[in-house]
């Protein structure tokens, strides 16, 4: 069955570390940027960097209808009761505006990391008991078992750092109804050398995390592809870069592979610092 969340997020959203900033001096800037994203036609704002309902709440309040989601909140970050309370507070104040994106993070980043699949199942069980509806939560699923869990226990999946080929496989597992909303990194640069240099510098941190590298190996990439910041083949598969036509083609490839919604992360030399508002405007214009 198609979920309300799937209907409300539209075809495109923005994925951002910057919009989750906790700096009070930036509050006005962040709220203004979120309101502009809504005006530009983006259906969702996904907050990176292990975000929570507390990060989403100000942006929900600053906008009228756009969905704000966590992408993701690690299940190791706070207990399910606290998560449920945060969800309930936002749902009461702004019904239907918050999507709880959950993930199991990565072994190198979490002390006492253990049995991630079982940990997610236990966490969802606790959210069920606390009354957080399955249709308002999504999972950062990469492998088959977690995708099955996203199908059976959530509104769908928000895979990070994937390819159209992964999207096709994920859709086969999820079936037609659940939301499939992969993240896609975009470098608005048409020079191949400069675009790949920017992309490779950003990708390197992720290639130290086995969940991502193992997923790439499942997709047919080699150990050489995931070494030294990533091969050109890998860069070109997980980033959209180039002129408007090429970027539009890469985004379309995810939709054609089965994505309902694509969460676009602008990558620049200053990613994580300044808000890429000029790039967000350019993307909205080229995607129409």
C-alpha cells in the first residue's frame, strides 16, 4: 500500500549537513534557507549528520508543508523512549511534517557496536510499543535484510551513497508500495578533472566505512574501485556532475530504476560549512 509519506515528499528533496547546525547565531539563516527550499519546490529536507527530532523541529516551524526528516538518526544515539517523545512532540505541533529516518551507523563510529540488524529490530519493537507509527519512519537500508525490514516495519527506505543499480535491486525487494528515496551527491561542475577532484575529496571519508564498501562490492565494484578515494568509475556512479543535461540524466536514472524520490546533496569544496543556496536554486531550475 502506498504510504502518505510517499505521496507528500514529491520527486525531489535536499539532503544537508549544514541545515542541522546547532549554532544559535545561524538560526535565522537556516530557517530562511528552509523556507526558500520549500518555495523552490523541494518536497523534503533530509538532515544528515546523525540528526534527531530536535534538529528538525525549527525547520518544521519555519516552513508550511515541506517534510523534514532525519537521514539518519543512529539507533545508538538515544534510546527509543526519547526518540518517541521527540516524534510525539513534533507530531502534535505539526502533524505529518516529520519523517523519522533511522539507521545502524557504522562499526568504526560506534562504541560497543554489535548485531546491527538485531539492534534495529529491537529499536523498532520499542517504537511500536511507544506508539510511533511505522508509516512515519524510514530506514537507511543498504543490504537485503535491512531492505526487507524497511518494507515490513517502516514506510520504506532512504539508502545513502548508492547507484541506480542498487535502486533497482532495492525496489525489487521493497515492492511497489513503500517509499524508496535514495540520496544522490551532486557536483555542479562540468570540467571532469575538477568535478572528480571535489567528489573524491568528499567520498574518501565514506570509503573508510565497511557498510558502504561492502555494498559497493555487492554491486560489482572491485577493491581497486574503493581504494585511494575511489576510482573514476565509482565517482561517476555515485555522483551527478557535469552540465545541466548530464546531471538531469543522472537524477533521472534513479527514478527510472525505481526511486520515488531523490534526496540531492550538493557537494562543493566547502560542504559542511556554507549553505549552498546558489546550487540549490540551480538544481531546482534544471530539474524543473
